[in-house]
């Protein structure tokens, strides 16, 4: 496994202070949502995958806390060439990940991924990359329900993952599990974080046994189901209003990631 282009770019460009055009298609207000261009005008999403002998950035077998499902080699995958590719934008170069620079820039900071398996993948890879680059540094890893917290005490850097596929609340009630499109009590975990990286999409399309809720609540109305894209927009509007009300952009950077190609079906 390797750190995906989307998550790597978001984090590294964030720490370098590179700005993006503000894009908001939720409720007409402006948020720090990642666009296509970096400060030089280079389109980061137009390019190709190129072979790089210096890759991968970490060896999964040397990451002691990697989850079994993510260790492709140990699970029997025989080929290795897929680990040797990196993304190359057509008009510019993305900076190579530098662990020591990362730890220096984020000293005293907390980073949190909030979302589904896309966020899990990126959190897992980032923590393995940091551990590989500083193998002798002590770390702590605590998992409590859907919250995982990885900390380097020596550097005072914390990288967290909040497993939250919808961003809004799912509440167990007498009638069953209710997806509440205008409720976001889960946001209590997001307060005081220096960098927040959100994603949600894949689970909005699940039906049947894979659907983690029984009813949808929109305002005071309860539905057995509804147009999923309408529900998705309403939930993102709730999330966007929370960001607008609770985040000080001078203290906290907020990014929202689009759909991963691996999750498009």
C-alpha cells in the first residue's frame, strides 16, 4: 500500500501553505475546499503516473501497527511494481514527502481525518510513513470506538482518525437507526483540531444489508428512504454550516476531499 495522491497532496500542500481557489457548491458560503490549482496555477489533477525507483515511501512489513487488510504483501500479493509509481502533474512537480519537515511544521499540532475508508486508508498510510522515517521515536496508538489517535510525544504531533461515513449523526432510537440530516453532534470531536480533512460519499449509495441506517430524518419529517443525492446535499449543508459557525480559519485549516476513483462504484 502507498499513500494515495489525494491525501498526500492535501496534507503536504497544506503544511507548505499553498492556497487553493475556494469552491463551495453547498450553501453559497465560502470554505477552504480544495480546488484544482496550486498557487502557481498548476492543475494538480492533470498528469500521469510515472515510474519512480525510489518508491515506495514506506514498507508495510516494517509498520508494526498496520491493519492486516492493508498489508498487501503479507496477504500474498506477488507483484511489487505497483508500489513504484507516483503522480506527476503535467505542469509542475509535487514536493516529495519529507517526514522530518512534516514533524517540524506540525509540532504541537493535531491533524484529524474524518470520513469513511478513504480517510482510513490515508490515516493508516500517513502514520506508517511517519513511523518508518522515525523508527526509534516512541509513539502511542489508542483506539476508542470510532476514534483512533496516533501520537509522537517527542514531536508533540497527533494524527487522528474519526470513522464517520456520513459526517452527520446516526442515532439509535426505538424505531431503529436514524440518519439525521440536520444533526451533527459528532462534531464535538472536531473542536480544537488544527487540520481537519473530511470526506463522505461512498456509503450514501448503499442499500439493503450494507445500509447502516433504517430511517432518514429531515427536519421533523421521517422517511424510510429518499433521493440519496438530495440527502447527501442536505447533510453537506449541515456540515458546511458547522464549519462556517465553528471554525476559525486563522487557527484551523479545513479540507474536503472528493470521491476516490476506487470508490466510484
